[in-house]
């Protein structure tokens, strides 16, 4: 009898993990902001196929733009048009819905980004995030001002930088990557684009070392790479942006971390969701919109709405 009860409990737990789960999403997004939600989904001990859908309705004339992101899959992708992102835009009152599919075991994280589709006024939104197999847990919410420049961090998984670069100069920024107590290897997605930029260089400077992970030379059309890093504890990633000798430039870069690694400012004891040092003073993090002159290509839209292809 005891064994039978144990088997019943195991079966019940397995059924709980594989059952459909839903999280409600309701609120309002101002015209010059993006909201980012981070969720974890437990798919159970055995791999199973899943479908994840976010569906949001708005009554606002400014419409709604929604991005659904598989964070682990995006971090390991070097594609300029990654399948780890699905986007939906409605420019009038209506419903924006995005869907991702895959097969996972264990816990993986997903992000939902929400912003207005057009105009300057806020958009209301109401709807849900639904998975057909797994248990959803809400982890963190961030917001940011899209028109701001400088370094931005979102939900401990995304880092973005965009700025003007004076002629014959190099601007540098460092990020802290927390791998946790055990050493493991993870992939990071690196993206860069610029005008009048000699190179954008990503360097692992942990412990005073200088290991170049990727160099994007004259990245006027945008470059993407997925690179492995193996560490335990805190690692440091430095990004250098070098302008041409005789002409000022502008550039943007992006770093996406996997679920098991958190991004923060160097020396910041927080989880990487504190934006008060560099922009709004109101939110705990966020993604940065690319400079308007570069907005026609994929990286521009990745920093914006993630909807275009490379030209």
C-alpha cells in the first residue's frame, strides 16, 4: 500500500509539471518605455515538447508591440534573425500574440517585452502568458526609457549600450557576469553595429586577463556572434568601441546571457536590474533603443522591437 501511494504521488507530481499553466499580464506601458518580464518554466525531469504563447489585448490607438524570447536559445544563437524571438505588433486597438515552440527538460527562462507600437501616449494591455506543458514562475519585471543612451541592463539577462563616439577615441564599458559557485561553460550572444566605427571588441578580462572573444570590424551592417565562456563566481566582460581617426561615430552593442548567469554592473551587489545609476532613476533595469539613424536593420530592431531583417 505504501508503495502504491508513493507511485500515485509521483504520478500526480509529474502530471502537475506537464499540465498547462497560465500567468496573467495586465497594466499600461507609457509611450517612451518598454516593460520586460522574466519568467521561469519548469518542464520536469524528462524532455517534453512545449508551446508558449503570449496574447495581449489593447484598447489604445497607439497599439502594442510584444516580443516573446527564449533566453537560453537566444544566448546561444549567432543568427541575425533568431528563431528564439517571436514578435507581434498591432498598430490599432486589438490583440498582439506571439508563440514559441520547443522541447525542454528542467527549468528554463523566458522574457516578454511590451511597448507601444506608435505615437507618444500610453497603451493599456491585458492578457496572459500560457504554456501547454510546464509550471510558470514569475521572477522579475523591469522598465526603461527608450530614448535614453548609455548602458542599460534588463532582468539580469540583457545588456545594451548605445552612444556617440568621438573621433580618434575608444569608449569602454565593463559588465560583471555571475556564474554562481560551480564552474560551467555557457554561450553568450554578442551583437554590434556602428557608423564610422573601426571596431567593437568584446574581451574577457576576468582576473586581469585579456582574452578577446569577438571583434566586429567596421560593423556598419551589424555583426552577431555566440561565444562560450567558462567560469565560476564573478567574471568580467569589457567592451571597447573605437571610432575612426578623423570622424566621430555612433555605435550600439548588445550582450545576452543565458538563464544560469546574471549580468550586472561591475561591483554592483544586485542582480543586474538596477538602472538608477545611468538613466531613469525609476526602474530596475531595461533594454536600450538603438540610435535612430541605424534603425533599419535587425540589430536596430533588436534594440527596439526585434522585428526586422538585415538589409
